[in-house]
């Protein structure tokens, strides 16, 4: 398995761990109260990496930290909020800004990874590790969505959920088969990255050409209008 994402997919949202091993999907156990018939909902999955140890969470695209909760407080779970720096391609919502959150990393990760609000983590770089802060086993309680999120809110079933336009993980992230091994998808239907056709590359070259042309046209108009005024 490669250590970095496949080249050419920089603007695609990709699942951000080397192993997709879901120990509890949003469809089971106490996660159901996070979304079913609730006023505020998210769709959390617990991801446990390769085994009982601590695997890394990576930035799926360039991500910015927007909030950190619970650090140093043993009664509140450690939670990190990140949003994409740019709009990115998703399986279900086209090109849009995305956010993701991760819970249960250890307090020591703050210093180890230099986590602070405003930090930008480039695609493929490490964010933090799985942990068991306020949990019984190493894992990451993971939520995601479109737009941005900076806080949690308690719903009418008593669950603290991520506030924002939360979506199911398989709607936000593709699987990069060169980066992620699927161990247990808990029945969630993740899509693989699409095969890029030569047409797509040509189209993006055409777009570059058109953008350059538009800029030239705009500055030409600008010069003409200034000339007419003088
Ligand atoms: Zn969980």
C-alpha cells in the first residue's frame, strides 16, 4: 500500500485513514440516536484502524483546523473540527467545501502534532492518532458534512452531535484503493475514486485556456474604458 494518495486526485475528498475498519456504523448501537428522528443529527462512524493500536488520521485534502474541544478536560471528549481549504469533489454532492471531526485522540497529540485553530494540514499529512480518551478502546469517532462546523450540540435524544450540515461518510469520501484498505465497511457503500479519462484532462486544459482568455479580455476592457474616460 502506498503511503500517499494517488496523484491526479488532489481535488477529490478521499477517506483519510489507511484502514477502513468500522467497529460501529451510524446504523448500529448508540449511534442511531445521533440521527434517527432527531432535531440535530450527524452520522458518526467509529473507525479503529488496522488493529487495537493507534493508527493515524490524515488530511484527505488541504484542511484547516476550525475548533478544538475538550482538551485537558477528562469529562469532555477531545474533538477536532477541520474544514477543507478549497471546494473538493465528493461522491454525492458534487464540488463543495467539506468538514470533518474526530473524537477520542489523546491530550498529548496536541503538542505532538502542533494542533491549534487555524493550522493548515496539507493533503496526505498526519492530523492526529486514534486514542481512547473518554473511550474503552483506541478508535476515532468520526463525523463529516458539507460547509463548515465548529461546535457540537445536544439533540432531543440526549446525544452530543456535530452542528452543521452533516452527511454520511460514504457521501463525502471516495476510497483511494492505493491508500486505503477496506477491512470492514459495516455495509456502507463507499465509492472508489473514478477513473480519470483523457477527456477530463483535456477539459481542464481547455478551462485553463478559457480562464486565461477571460482575464486578458477583462484587462483589455479595463484599458479601453480608462482610455475613453481620459
Ligand atoms: Zn462513536
